[in-house]
């Protein structure tokens, strides 16, 4: 099986660490040859990671002090097609609406606290879709 790469962007380190640790464990259990889960707590760090490599999926908090998910999504849109990653937004705010982010290429909006099993399913689905 192939490698799987995930980028978690959230200014709350405890959230990004919990997501990363969980995904590393469960994705390794699914038999991927390589599982890499990177974390970024700042938009600039996320953009730097995205410029270096393509990720199977990116989970980004919408609201962060330095711009958050919108800046991350816009940076993905500016990348060459072979480097574009699929992005999902995470939000702790009920008023966030997916419709307003679809034009940025956002695939879905997940409410915090996120269900870790849902994240696992999303990553596996995205990995399978990219194999096709």
C-alpha cells in the first residue's frame, strides 16, 4: 500500500497533537507503508509544509490568530495541480457555514470537538480516491 500524509493546522496545540497521535496509530493499523502526520500551529508554517509536499488531506481550523483556514485554503489554490491537497475545515463555532467556503475548495466543515473516527474515515476515503 502507499504512503499517506496528513497536515493538521490548529493554533491549539493540544487539539493538533491529539488528532495527529490518533491518526498515526489508526492509519498504521490500516497497513500503510508510510504514515506521516505533520502539525502546524501557524498559517505560515502550514503554507511552508504545503509548498514542500502534497498531503492526502489537510485539516485546518478556520479561525486562528494569523488568519486560519481561509489563508491555508487560498494557498492550496495557488499551488500547481500536482501539489494541491484536499482540505477540510474544523470549527468550534456554530455559525460557520460550509457554503461560504466551497469556492475555496473546502470539501467539508467539521464541528469541534471532532469525532476522531470521522477523521479516520475521511483520511481513508481520500487515500482511496487518490489511488483511483
